[in-house]
């Protein structure tokens, strides 16, 4: 599986994230990136972002 890198994500992009409470089910939430919270270039579980809706989760897909 290809991991998504921090450099691939920009503010304003449409993404699908998994929220903390949805990690067990893997349910994805769509939204637009507001802030990138992960400082490292990669992360094994996905780059953590805050959406415009203020929800926080790890990026699983970029649209």
C-alpha cells in the first residue's frame, strides 16, 4: 500500500480521513483540509489533518 506523504497534502484539498472514534470500523469522513497537524514527512498511520469542519483525523485518500 502506498503511504500518503505530507508533501502530497495542501490546505484546501479534498480528502477522506478516518476519525479517532472510527479507527475500529475504518469509516471515512470527507472534507477539505484546513491545517496539517503532523510535522514529520510521513507517518505509518497517515498524516493527521484538521478539516474545515474542525474534525481531526488521518488522511486515507486524496481526491
